[in-house]
């Protein structure tokens, strides 16, 4: 037998897929490797078939067994992708050789830098455990932390309102304190903003000065970065020009400065802050609520701490010795070092020493986010209907000329492995740094990638996305997390005298990350409603439900989230050992859909485009955009209907009809808003207003 032909046959038998073979040939050519005589790929992976390999036989024909791109190890696949993306520019993946990185993956190598804020590896570990348990473990009912007592409460009230969770909860706590209510904050860590900036539009910040939470000067002092425009673009063979928008998420707010101003005003006005005080449980009485508090510095690091590493430094110090003992290293080496650790420790210890064993109040406001123990009890064993998986970083070293504008939404690849990856990028620290995010919409299926896998993919694609080399960047912080979404949102109260707000109520749009922007949108409505409920003693569950009403504008966004979240098996690509192609959606499906939709909104103008860019769904803009997209891309719309299924389509159509009904009810009820001042009437008016998206005011 011809040895050259035999070698070629062995290579084809091991590799199989024509697409993979072409990619491998391309990479080998760049390395001047003779493909005919290669028995190993340039990255050290054997291309020879296993010893017991036998090709299937058919009468009169010998077939080569097919091994697809997915049959090759994930490490091999990632290496080939990033090599192809970077070698074409004449540089390595990091500006050097692939061997620079550890066997744990690119992300772990990047996070080994001791100058990165917090302890990203520890935060990733707990976030990964949370995500993996959500995917694989059967849902378990959380322990009951709320008990209802029917006897009379004998204790005196410590305050009117206890806000559990003091980062974004500080906004609502200060608003109620300025209205004359006695408010205290119960915070497991510290009431302190992170260094990572919040990106918002200037119009969204107006509510902070209107409610008196900050002055104009303090607000201006908190703006760290301002830029324009923001760009929108989608990967396509036809190079369509980017869509540019002005004054959308174009401000970077320093949470540390903004919350620092609010914290000072809250304490000056008589508010109380209990730092290092973790919510443990609560007993609900007819007259009030008794909150049991535990030592927050002894609470382990959780997924909720990943986005606020500064506030969780004390917990990191507590966990460092135990982690070091397991790793066989010293505790001092495991603990992250910062110049101002001593100052923070002394302040925190002073707060812990004043931690009460319990707090008695009339109303509990749950601002503890998605991971709230109260929310876990309320949701029982139900899993999220969707997830927004986000990874990213903030780094300096980007070319200054490209750090003057932002990307609101961009794709640089088509869908792969049943995921479409989206990108955002914003200037930070006055232009000295840049924050980039990579996110995707998904469900909680077992096939979904790990957070570390997404981080690896992020750092592999980042150089090509931003036209830079990783060696030129100084990574300051690494970001990651999963934001659960529920189709039945917002979460309505299930107990008297306890109400969820912010991420705890899941009142954010399923298209966004929640957090600061969602809190700003509902801040005025919640402050007015809670103030009136406290004054009129409308604190029963039925009355508090009116503060978190059904919102068609929020529910209607679910179709868009589902259309960008591919279910496992829907994408048309080779699968299984034999590489049979399955699925009905082409990899270009989501990019084609979004390109058509945004092109229509661009043609219809700002009154259609801007509400959507700021997470607001309104009836007439939605109707116009959907109709236009149907005419421009009818086949793509038909694919969407099959993709999401009839149940989702019918549910969305009901929300769409209700969006029109709420818009009509809000319009005809405007003359009554200032005449009918009752608690229930005002809450109904607000439900129509927010449920129709009329709380968004178009800026000329």
C-alpha cells in the first residue's frame, strides 16, 4: 500500500468533517506544516485513529467514518478558533505563543494577576457552583425563613421600615427617610458601591434629583465618563453600516461616589445602617415584623457577592484561611491585598460590634436580589424560565481613538453550540479604561456552557473584537454572572408587611441585566406607593400586591428574549458521533432577525428606536416595528414562530393585546390622576402607566 495514501487515509478517518479539515489545513499552512506527512496537529493533539478503529463497510464501497468538529476535544476546538482569528494579523493569541496559558484555560491564566480587583477565582468558583446546580441538580424547596404568627407582637418598633440589602436598597431607604419615615438598613456586607461603573442615560438620572436623593453637583461629581455615540451592528456577509444613537447609556456613573453621597445624606437625616448584619429569618405579626440577624462577616461568599467585591472583602478574608488550607498554601498569600484594607477593616468592625440580634419594624423591603432567601422560599422549587449569562472585564490599554464611543449591541460571530454571543463595550474611568461584556440568552439546560467556558471564549474573541492584543491590556476586574428571568414577573408579595423590589422582584426586562437601570425606572413609583402605604397603614399582602402589578410592557419583551435564546438542538449543525446534521435554524438566523428589526426601527425614527434601546416596550412603536420586519424578512419571522412555539406566541399575543388595552386606559384616565388620590386608585393608574410603557418620556 502506498504509505503516503495510507497516511492521508488515517488523517481523514480521524478528522472526518470537511469543515474541520479545511480549518486545520488553514492553520497548518500558516505554521508551514506538511499536511501529507502530519501525524500530529500543531498543538500536540494526535490525528491518528484509535487502535481499535474500524471503518464501516458497505457492498462495493468503503466509507470513512465521520468525526465532526464537536467530536474533537473542546480545548482543541477553542485553540483552533482563536488561532485562526489572531494568526491572520501576524500575532499570537496574547501577542505571544499559545503556551503562555495554563492548562486551566485562558480565563484562569488572566485571573492569576494579583492586581485584579477582589478575588475573581473565588467569586467564579461560587458563581459556577450556583450555575451548575441550577442546570443539573433537581430543584429543591428552599428552607422557610418567614414564619407567620397570629398572636400579638409585644415588642416596640425599632423603625418603620427595614431595608434588607443596602446597595441599591439605599436609594429607596433614603427616599422614604426623607419622607419622614424612620428607616434602617440591614446589610450582610457593607453599604458601599463598587468600582465598576453603571452605564445609564442622563434622562434616567433625573429622578435622583427630583426625589432629593442627591444634588445636581453631587450627581455631576458621580459621573466618571461621558461619551457619544453608541453603535449597533450585527455580523453578516453583507457589510451593513452600523446604526448610531446619541445619549443612550452614554454616562458612566461611579457607584462608589454616588452611593457615598447618599449614604452620608441618609445618616444625616437620621437613618440607621447595620453593616455585617445578615438576614437570617423573620416572623410576621399582625402589628409588625421581627427580623432575626446573624453575623454577616461569618457568612460564606455567595454568587450575589461577585458584582460587589469591595463590599465583600471581609468575607473574603474569612474564607481565605480555609481555602488556603485546602490548597496547601498560606492564608496570607490567598487573601487579596489592597492599600486601604486596614481602613475598611476598622470601619467594618465598628459596624459589626453594633449589630443587633433582631430588628422590629412595620414593613420589610427585600432588596437582596435574585439570591434573596425570602425569594427562594417564595419561588419554591421552580427554576428560571430563562438566563442572561454575562462575562466581561474592565481594562486599560485600549487604543485611545477607539475609546470615544461605545457598542450598545454587536455580534462578531454567528450562532454556535446553540448560543448567539452578543457584545457591549463602554469607555470607563473618563476614557482611561474600557469595559467590555459578552452575553447570551439561554435556558437552564444541562448542555449550556460553564461560566469559565464563556470566560475562555470571551478572552479568545476579545482581541479580534476590539482590534488589540491581550498583552497590551491591563485587566482591572473580571465580571461574570447569570441573571435569572421569569415569565411571571414581577414577583408579587406573598406575606403581609414584606415586599420585594429591584432584582428580588424580577421587575427588570428579560432583555437587560437588571440592577441600577431597573431600580431607577421604578424608583419614583415605589417611593410614592410605599410612602402612601405606610401613612395609610395599607401593609397587608393584598395592598402590597398593587405595588408590583402585572405589566404588559414587561411581559411582551419575553418574545424577543425567546427569539434570541436558542433551545438545544434548534441550530442547524452536525451533531453526534456520526456528524448527522440536525436542527432547522441556520447559524445566521438571529443576526438576520436583529439586522432586519433594527433596520426597520431606524427607518421609523427615534420615536420607535429609542424606547426599545432603553428597555421600554410601547404599543404603537412595537406594532410598527413588527409589521415592518414582517415585510422585510418574512421567512425569518416564520422561523421565529416555529422556534419559540405556539404556546409562547399565543401568550405573547395576549400580552400584546393587553399592552394596547393598558395604553388606552392610561390615555383616558389622565384627567383622574390628580383628582382621585386614594391608595388603590393611584396604584391602578400607575399600573396602567408603567404597563403601557408610558413612564418613558421621549427626549427630543
